[in-house]
C-alpha cells in the first residue's frame, strides 16, 4: 500500500465522519447508511446490496463460493452522544478537526475507521486496483446504547439468508483496537467480556448496601425522583470515557455514592449512555431521603447464571437484555487455527501484533449469541480494526466514549496495511491489476474522490 492508497482510505473516513450518527437519532444514521449503500453499488458491479429487517446494510458478492472460506467484514454506523462543552479547543465533536497527525471527531475511531476500511476496499476494487473474493461487507445500524442491537438480525440470518462456508467462516469486526505507542500495538480479540447493565431504584442507604454486595459492578448513572440539579449543587469532575477503561475503584461516582448520607441527592450520567462513566457528578441535599435510580454495569466473563446468582434478592430492571449480554470466548478453538499463527507471525514495520481480550463488547458477541448453534462450527469471530483506542494520558485526553475522540494517522496507516495483509493471506483480496474490462466502473461525481 502506498501513500496514495492511504489517502483514499482517509478520504473514505472523512466522508463517513461527515455524517453525525447518534444512536438516539435513527434519521441521522439512515442518511449515512443510504450514502454508503450507493457508494458500494457504484464501486462493486459484482455485488448486490440490501437492507435487512433491522436496517443493517449487507453487501454480498453475486458469485460466492461456499467451498472456499467466507469472510465477513463488519462495523457499526451509530455513535454515542457528546457534550461539546467538554471537548478541548480546537476540537468539536461534530465538526472534523484534521492535521498531519490526527483526525478528531465523534465516531472517527468507534467505529467509522472500520466503516472507512470497508469503503476503502470497495473503492480500490472499483478502481481496478484490487480483486475481491468471497468477501461480504456489513454495516450495522445500531450497536451503541440500550435497546435493540441491530446485529441480532445478522446472527439470526446466519446460515440462512446470510451464507456460510463449507470450510471456515470468519466474522471480522472492525472496532478500534489500535493502541498508540512506540511502536504502536495492533490488538486482535477472539474473546470479549460481557456487558450486563441493570437499574436499581431505592433510597441511597439501600443502594449503598446493594453496591457493596455487587463488588465488581460499576456505577454509570444515577438520578433522584426530584428535579435538578439546582444552582446550589456541588460539582465533582473526572475524565470520563468508556466504562471499560475506568475501573470501579477509579470512578469518582463510586466513592460519592458510598459516602453519601441519607438525605443527599446525586445526579450523574445518562442511562441511555451506559457505556460511559460520567465526567460530572452533582450533589445536593433534600429535607428527606429521596428514591434514586442507579444504573450499574458488569463488564466481566460472568455467565448469565453467575449474574442471576449475584442479583438474587435484588429488585432490578435489565437495561440491556441479558440474553445478549454474556460475552464470548473463542480463544481455544482459534489458538490452533492457521490464521492465529499468521496473525502472530506477521511483521509490519512500526507495529506490534498482540492477542488479548476485549474489555468491552462488540457486534461479534451479539452475532454469536443470536446465531443458531449448528453454525458455530468452523465459525471464527475476530475483533480488530484500525481505529485508535482511548489515550487517557495524552494532554488533553483522547477518549473514545468521551471527549476528543481521535484517529491517529501513523498507527492507523500501519493498521490498514496489516488488515490488507490478513485479507490477502485469507485469499479474499488480490491486489494485482485486473484486465482492462474490469476497470470501467464509473463512480457518480458526488461519490468520486
């Protein structure tokens, strides 16, 4: 891959970041999805694209060979929200900032860097610079926040409307797995922790006992049955960011709840953004104890049975459906696979390759939880993508689910090159020039780079 190719990738990323796509605004997501569908159709003549019942975009080759490996690439379009007042100048969440080293905007790494990689492959194929074989693209409509996860439809359709191989089927989720370092670290995951989220409602003193009992559940939001907070409230602040990267003991909200008195009031966070620890916590006082609604998150490898045992005797509401909350672990079956050896043995200048587990959860878990068990044989979900993970120690901090979300260009370029090498090893990408007849794809002017 030369610099001109990487510039094509960056232009794909600019285009998709140009669409705000909050998970709370399906109309925004729809506009971006429609643009991507047109882009794929304009560049891939031998593919068909359609939307499934959950509005996911599926782009599938017309001549897929089930006797060869089948490779899915997947990324989600939606993003969490952002408070512009928390972002450091000159950065704003919904206006792209770019210089020679970085791109800063909400969603630029989670997960639009992954979508850009899919668009990038389609564009190179459309230009005649690459041939694709048995490669399926999916863009999921909703991965963030509470409620329905649109990847459920992919899992349920797997092996039916969605093809599987008689050999191996790989489901590669292009989440942000790049750690900026010297050299940078490209991680890949075949195991993910679960994400159980509940709401408990009670007086502060009883919530304290519940929180003490649930020792590894992390508080993400709380609000009392009162209006507020008022102007006389005290405010505590923390960096915020993804709940996975802020352990319970480092989450200031934990300490504030634990030390609260019976008549204290606490406001923090937003239940709809249960993957984020609150950057601001407001506290006040009332004349009498008030009922509070506390949302807490369990990010672990606990099973559903483990969680039910932990919650025995506690009245709670599932904020996220427990049926799709348990994590996954394909480490054992993948460890002996040839691709595992290829990934670990790969040498990319300026990049270290690391297998670990995802401290969060992705559409890989949703798909595996929703698919029929008989199709899990010779099925390999892998999470790896060119987007940048949080850089909490950078000044100012760069937080994927917080302020200043950043895509690092240098490490991102190495990540894109590594992904291309993986897909080449899987024989689904051939970068040799096609014949002249294969280069005649015309792209509409509003999509042309």
